[in-house]
C-alpha cells in the first residue's frame, strides 16, 4: 500500500437499501412571489436541531429523534409551524408571508447592511470580549480523551452508477447504500477509520502531545500511511479564531473580529438549549466568491460562549474540487461557566464540478471529546517523548476496547462498512482498480517486495543525449522497512552511452533515527540549477532532461561521477544532523561547454576534469513537521506548512583520492510558508553562502537560472544558466497567492475563480580575483556585486483549476550579453 492521494483517487473511481433516520425533512422555502429565500432558519420545533436554507432556498434536515413539527422563521417574515405527518417529508414547499410592519424593511441582499442598532452585532462584540475565557485556553494545562471517526462515501448512487461496467463483480457493495444526514443524498460508504487518543497540552509552554490508544479501519488494517493521508484531508480549527483553515484556504470565521466586514448578522430566536438560555444568530456572506460561510449559531446569554454552531461554505467560494463544505460544533458547560467543545463534525463533498447533478466523494470526520482534566503539570521532558516503533497492538484492539472507549456508537450503516470493505479487498476487480490508482499517484508499479518506476521518467530529451530512456526500481516490503535500495539505468540514443544511479539506506536505531546511507551515480546533469547541495544527489532527476521545453539551446551540461556515504541522526524531534563524505568527478558533456581551469599561476596548463573529495556536515530543523511511518523512509503529512532551517559546512580535501582542491564552504537556507488570513498564502525563502579558497567553475556557487518554461523552486526565471557566478552570495525569494481576493470583486472574472500571483526575487554576490584567475572555461565570471540583481513577476493561477502562468520581468543588469528581459513559466498542480 502507498500513501496520500492514492486512496483518495481510488474513492473517485469506485462509485439500494436506504437506512432511514427517525425524522427526515427537505424542500424549498419561497416568498409570496415564488422567489427562493436563502438563509432561512429551519429547525425541528421545540428543539435546537436545525439548519438554514441554501442560496437556492433548498434545505435538508434529519434527526435520530422523533419530531412532529418543523419551525420556519426569519426576521421580517411570519414564523410558520409545519406539521410532519410522516417520518420522511422530502418535498416540502414552504411559503413565508412578510410581516405587515416589515414589508419594506428587511431584505436578504449582498453588500453592506447597517451595523447600527443591530442586536446581533452587539452580541457578537460580547463574544469577542469573552472568548479567551472559554475552552481549554482558560487553563494552564489540559488533557482529554478524543474519539475520532473518519469516513468516505460515494455520492450520487443511482441506476447509472449501479450498471457501470467498472463495478462488475462488485455489485454487492450497493446493498450497503445509505443517506447522508446533512444533504439527504443517497451515498455508498466505502471507508471508515476509528481512533482513540489521549491528548495532553500546556498553554504556558505552548506544547502538545497526543498518544494513540487504539486504531481500527476497514479494508486496510495497520496501513499507517493510509491513515495519515486520510487525516491530512482534515484540518484542526477553532471557530473563535479570526480565520478557519480548511485544506490550504483561510476562511473568515463568522466569529472573527473582522466578521462584520464580511458577513451580515441577524438575531433570529432565543430559547433554552440544554438548560442554558441562548440567542440564535443567522449569518451569511456580504459578497460572492469569497472564502466565507453561511449558517447560524447559538450563544449563551451570560458567558457569551458558543453552545452550537454550523458553518456551510457558499457554493461560489473560490475553492477547487469541493462542491459542499459543512462544519458543526457542539459545546458542553463546565462548572456552569466555561464552555468546552464536546463534538466536532466536518463534511466535504469532493467533485470535479460544482454542478448540482455532479457525482463525487463525501469525506466526513466526527470528533467527540470527554474526560477533561485541567492544571495537572507534567514531568520535565514529557512533551518531548514520541513513539519511535510501530506498535501493532494499537491497531489490533479487540471489541472490548472499542465498547469501552467509543464515545459515540456506530450506526448500522457504519458497522456494515467493515463487512463490505473486508469483502471488497478480496475481489480481483477492486484490486485491479487499486493498482491503476497506485500507479497514477506514486508513479510506481508494485510487485512483491519491489516497485518499478517512476514511470514518469521513462522518456526525456536533451541536446547531448538526444532522446533518453530511464528504467528504475526500489525495494518495498512495507511502510516500516528498516532498509531500502533504489536505482536506475538510463540510455541516451544520441551519445549512445549508459548512465546509472544506485543508493541504499539502513535504519540502525529507530529511537534516534540513526541512518547510514551511500550511493553511486554516473550521469549527465545540469549544474547551477540550485545553490544548496545540487551535485551530491544520487537519484534526483536532472534538469539536463528538459530540452523539449527549453528557451534556446542548453548545452551547458556536465558529466558527473559521484560516490557518497552518509551518517544521519535525529537527536531531537525534527532536528537532523548529517555527516557525509563524497568523491566526485566533473567534466563537460558538450563540446560547446567547458569546465576548464588553470592548474598553475602562469596559466600555462589547463585541466578539464575536476576531481574532488569533500566532507559535509549539515543541520536541518523543521519545527512543526508531521510524519508517518517508522521505517528508514517517512512520509511527511503536512507539506508546505512548516518552516525549514538548513545549515551546511563543507570541507574540500586536496590530495585525498587524488582530490584537486582545498576549500571551506558555508551555506544557510531558510524557508517559511505564510498564511496571511484572508489575503491568501505566501512563501518566503532566504539563502546565503561563502566559499573560502580557490576553486574552479564546477565548485563555485552559480546563481540558479531557468531556461525552461516550467517553474523551478528558488530559481531566477529570466536568468540563463551560468549568467552569474559567485563565491559569496545572498538571495531572497517572495511569492504570494491572493487566492482570488481581488478577482472576486470583478464581475466578469468572478465566475472563473482565478487567483492572483505576485513574486519578487533578488540576489547579491561577488567573485574573488583569485577564482577569476583559475577560470579557463568560456564562461565569463560575472557577479551581481554592484547592486543586487532582481526580478519580479505577475501571474494568474487556477486556470482550468490546474494551470498557473506567470510573466517574469528583469529588474536590472540589462547589458549582460544574450540576456533576457522577459520570461514565461507555467506550473501544473491540483490545488484546493
């Protein structure tokens, strides 16, 4: 089994017995003129179970309890009590009459409404004032038990799906169809994962620890990569925060201190909710296409704490692949004052389009919290401890454990998922679909104990090798493998030469993650494509194979003969220390390019091959990084969410294995993703380095240019390869994605859900006269030492939901021969 989106992709490929709830209602709310009424409050009478109508006036509501009446209300309209003669009433058409005193006063409109004399906003201000006195933040330390249930369901199960040939041999799965409790649609449950954890936290030291006590899932037992991939679909959020992060987007919370600029609020009702007098407030967005919700919440009249809240993303919100998004939270009262979250429900409908009839996959998460304890300080080092070995017992808990620790009972349909999935994984047709999904996601074809791939690197092209084919593979016995071997063999049809790379790594100690590794590579590479450590990668795909999408000819390629051995340890969580030794030989791979250097002061002798032995010590710190797996390779769960600090000290050793040069190289790298609330997301990175000693072109720091039409991380798209060469440098990159905040205000562009991209990057560097004197190549040693070289870019993202195009402009140094002043790059990806 493989991690991440393989399993999510599989659920899209798999698409009639309905388990009826006690009470189900659905329909549409209109006014006297037949116009649909959005954001109307719909609740079961004499209860707090309710919802709001959508922007098309439609609603659906179900309850496990028996109800006989439905209450429909909204300010400016007469409240209607609708009898429910049956358990299922799904075609209601409800007409609300306007109150005589409010005929011209209340309208549901986009745009600004008055904030004066609005009791809902007065209540909102009291929520802001008291929010830090509620929840676990009111205590120094806390701990609680958490039960979590993750589920996936196929949406839109109808006769066309049942008869689809893809399900031949799997028809029995449709006997397990059910009804979604939020939308009322017929769905097919296809996956469930349950877990029980004990969570500890310290608000003074800002530390948190979660111990997994038990885990159970259907069909993929003990697959921790799958579990991590499923969990990564969901984000932790706090409705009291100004922004609620869902996937990689920051939605404005209806409880935000800036919420009155994004939402309209209406005080709708007041009632007792579990012996607490509460006000009911309806909220809805002021503008279209923004990352906002609609819904309602109940707030207590003394503590001004939220008792219940639901949040539904607007259908026109600028978010890809998600047709519906719904959040629901409930809170309990502690000591008659502090409100603590007791239940959190999240649901998203993933679909290729947002059309009403489109089919998709529902992802659901239910979290239940109990057994709260506070102000119990833990021993020194408690939060630094972490599991370092795979504990099978956690994934093999018996029924007695689940009967005791489930904080919410499974319904009949959820219990049946275990039976259905266990049967499905033994069906050959299902396994064929799974294999196809695995190849599409990982790029590897699975065999028993080893994988073939990646298949995406089978064919490439460059000016030196012509068309090139590459075959590769890796060992894979399981996600907790203590060792792994990878390799590839390539052949160029123009130069008629074989190339290869092979590496191996072994986990010596799981607690400290002590790993020894080594490898060898003989290949053609593009030097100068990155500032940090770009010539010691044994298996990386080289930019030499990008000739089909290059700007102009690129013959500045090099032969690399590399041997490496490394020892790595992780003494603290996410802090890695690595010591490595390498020996490499570098020479030109093209007659139009040279790495030549002078070997004497008189510049009378020239060498064309660089032979270099090097010892490098690196330190990497990635605070907040989350991983899964306990083997020699771990999968990162929360990519693009944590900062990275990297420091490298390299020592070149002359005469060791006939090495040519003595030098010292120091490099520092810092990368920081940023979520800037409603203004989108950004990424900032900085690099700095210095080489002490006299070295030739192949060992200097070339400012990374980009002569391809594809975006390259931390490269300069308007620079050609080898345009600037340095031995001392400082560079910085800033890229920002506004997530459509500006385009959402332009009517003609609003519906396209495009996203604005801006960027700026700069580099300063210099090159010593001694290093210039070594240069016998045809590359002029030019450095941006007078003023920093800079570029800026403007772009449009989310074109057709997967394409981004950026225009890059040169800021200075226009007089460099053969320089470019403008470049276009594109990138592809599936982003929310």
